[in-house]
């Protein structure tokens, strides 16, 4: 689908999504679900770039989510910083972390890369649970309501209904950035680096530089979700580094299919709809989530869209076209 048509379709869908909570009843539970879908989808898009475009499985992307949340909580509760300041600081700190972690880990590949990033996530979780500066096991509480007011314009959000427009806008911005990335020279270089490193080098591409740039691009996306999540919950604790968030991100990336612009969003919506409205209990929901990830990787490695491939090939044969591209 070409660019103008793609944007036209998304522009047509945007109002439907924005007013969906009101159309679904407008209860606080519905708005809470939609806000979390937007936030967790935004969180997953950062990892999606690493997994789908670079071909690496980072198990430390929850750290960037935590960086956004903890930076926001620390500045808001201890310095009284405003929401615009905490957003800028969350992005800046995420970039700094990404640069350090990137320089360490992006020299590694595949299995070793995943192991090292997992070790980083374990270290981060241990620090968050035990370091008093970060609130320890009690976390950081008392985060004030979101306030994005500008001169002459009041933009405050103290509940999920008021947070929804901000979460929706953040999601739209992230979708646009991901789409532009995948149609940029850096995006093309990332895919080439993943699929054919030798050809990339011959073409004058520095694989390590490309990998670091993609890492730096992805980290603020996930951190921005952590920024808004801190305001949504009004507190931050070490549970945001729980394995649940990692499994949620990975499932969102692979469930529908990789490198699909709306894939992580649709997957996140399916996952959270089950947890919010068809929940079987906290532990059961985690087992279901883990089971979905296992089943997808084991039986549907191309995601649910892969199930449509036989139908697509049949239609192409009936139309007298080659069965595959």
C-alpha cells in the first residue's frame, strides 16, 4: 500500500479509535483499558524495531520503560517538575541509557545478545527493588496528575477519561515515527544489516553504527510509554520490571506478524481485552499470555497473518497470477 493511501486509511480509522471508549459505554473501566492498550502498544513498538528490523531479541527493553517511569516519578515527586519537563527528561535519560547499553551489547549477536540483555534486565530489577533512592520495594508514590497546560490553555488529566486523549495522541505520534523509520534510509539499512550483513558492508553500510542508531531510536518510544504510565498509576515500583511486561511486549511483536504497522497495537488490544473483560485471575492471565507466546513462536512463526497466506495464494491462482511474490 502506497504512502498517501496508507495515511488516508489510518486517518479514517483514527476517529473511530478515538471515540471507541465512548461508544463502548464510556465507563471508567473501558477508558482504563483503552489507555493501557495505547500505553503498552507504544511500549511494544520500541521493541518491535529491534526484533523485526534488526532481527535481535532484546530482553532489556523493559529497562527503558522503567527509565521513563522512574525519571518521571523522581522529578515530579522530589523536584516538583512539570509534565513537559519529565517527558523531556525521560527521553534524554533513555537516550543516555540506550547509548551505554548499545555500545556494550550491539557488538554481540543473537543468542549472546539476548543473554546479555536479560542479565541487564535482572540487574535493573534488583536495583529497583533494593535501592532506597528509587523507593526500594515500596516504590515512589504521590506523583501529581498529568499537567500539560500551555499559556492560555489548560490541559490537565486526573483520571483515565482525561488521560485517553493524551495516550491516543502519543500512540499516533509513535505510529507515525515507526512508519517513517521503516520508509527511511536507516530503516532500509537496518533490514539489510539483519538479512545480509555482508551485502550491507559491501554497500558501504556500517552494521554496528546502524544497530546503535536503531537502538537509540527505539528507546525513547518505550520510555515515553513509561512516562505516561507513571502518571496513570500515580506511583512507580519495581513491578514494572516484572517479566510480565517483557512477555507482553514480545507477544505484541510476534502475535499478528512482524513489521506490520498496526500489528503490535492489534495484539496488545487482544491481550488486554482478555485480561480486562474476560479475566480468569492474575496468575491464570499470565499463564494464558505465556501460552499465547509459546504457541505463536512454535506453530505460527509468521504470526496470525501467516494463516492467511494459503488463502492469499489460492486467490492469486484463481486470478491467474503467480502463487507467491
